């Protein structure tokens, strides 16, 4: 049944509730995680490994959860993912040895990158695609991202209170409780979420193979400057503490959130690929300028400016992927592109950890920005002529 614009379905509301709760936890975890690991005595290289495992698992588990959801149910699978988040939080709160902390990353729910990476993503976005009519798909994906960004900002502000090891432990216990709640919310979804067009989940992915290759290039660059790594870099380079980093990353999330609603409207006007490219280019130039900042204030100013455009490509990218494959393949396509992105991104923190250990503090930013600029140019040249299935009727409204 088609959903009328402006009247979100019950399923859509439940999805957004789960997303907000999860994003709040990811918002404070991404600020506190690396600094907490350093406080436990882990080296820069070990911290990079933990974050890399978390990023890789967040993406690869998406392939597994899509297959499980197709054989069991989407609701039960989303509930199990919430339970994994709870286990991850307990591990981070209570574990000490390096190998146990690596296990927390294997859950895929560490939240080292952002709210837009995890085993939940492909399932939720496949449900979201059916919950709204095609003509409002761009804006629905933008608002899905907006809800996560606002909740992530709130989590970032809260992270400013993590000024002692005991308080940080309390935050990770809260992370576990949020996981339990997000394990319950999917059970309220209606039976409609289990109904999808018949066909293979992993069918002919020719339309997305080229995209996946480009996404891997972008994600490798992004992994070098992922939020948890940025927080750690600012701590090492300028001595920034959670009391400064928490509010600062919250402001970045808020600035990014303000741009997300604009992303959906811009995509309606100029197209999804153009939105991805033209909003992404300036953010990459700005991140390459960060290592040249003479002080913490200048570095944060550049990151704040970058935050106004850095997230605008996310809802456009997600809406584009589900719009160039058959309905039965949407979850599989999202899981595949997410896996490729995540595996490539997972190499970034390890490289950055080694660079920090070697005092090559500018390398991650210059290399990351350069890779992402190459992605933008290749995406525009290769895909600007290919439109999503809903763009022919929606473009230019």
C-alpha cells in the first residue's frame, strides 16, 4: 500500500525510533572510544587494529544479516543486531585485555565510524524504500539520515561528561542498555516489512559493481579520517580532552544534520549523482587543510566548515543504490556496497595509527582527501548519465 507524503507509516516511525536510540550511543562512543583505549594502555597501533576490526565487521556482517533476514525474518534479525550492540557495550565497559576488546569490534556494533555503517543498515533501508512512495524517496532517505545525525549530535554533547574512567565506563553500560532497547523496537514492526518482491537477493549486480569499486576508493580515504580517528588525532596533536571533543563533534553532527534535509531537496532538483559529487568535493579539500592548522581552534574551524557538506552525499548515495536494482535485490545491493565500503574503510584506522606512532601526523589527511577527490571525479565521469528508477518523474520538481 502506498504511503501518502507527509503521513509516515507506523513502520517508518518505528525505524526512526530505533535509529535515534542507536545513533545516540554511536555519538558518544565515537568520541570516547579511542581515548579510552589509550587510557587502558593500548598503543596507537593496537587502537588502530581495534577500530579497523570494528569497521570491517560493521560492513561484512551486513551481508550475513541480509541472508538471515531473507530466511527467518527482518524483525528478528534487527532484534538480534540490537542484542549484539548490548554485548559490545558490556565488553567495552568491562573488558581489559586487547583480544577481548577486538571481540567487541567483531559484533559490528562498535560505532567507530558513524551511524551510517552497520549490519542493520541494509535491512532498515530496504524497509524504508517500501515505506514511502518513489516520488518522496530522496527526502525520506534524507530524513532517515537527519534523525541519526541529530541523535549522534546529542550523543557527542553527552560525551563531554566522560572526563573520568568511571564515567566512561558508565557511558558504555548505557550503550549496552540502548542496545537492549533497540532489540525490542523492531518487534513492533508490522507484518508488511516481511513482504518483498520475489526474486534473488543477490542477483545480477552488474549495475552496482562499478559503484562498489568507487565506493571502496572513497571509503579507504574516509577510514583514514573517520570520526573516532579524528578525535584521537586531535587528542594527540593538540591535547584536546573529551570535555572539548564531545561538544565539538556534537556541533559537527548538528551542522551535518542541517545539510541532510537540503540533500533530499537538492537531489530532486539536480539528480542523485550530481548531489553526491558536488557536495563531496569541497569537504575533501577542507580535510586536506586540517594538518596545516596552527592550533586546535583553527583545526576545529576547518572541521566545522567541512561538516556543513560532508554528509550530504550519504542519503543520495543510499537512495541511488536502491534505485538502480530490482526490488528483490535492494537489501543485497545495500549489503554488498556497504561491505565493500566497510572493508576498504577498515584499513584506514590501522594506517593512521601507524602514521601517528611515526609522528607523520599530516599523512592521513592528505592521503585520505586525495583518494576521495579521485572518487568524486570518477563517479561523475562514470555515472552522471545513469538515473535512478524514480528520477525520471521526480527530477526538477
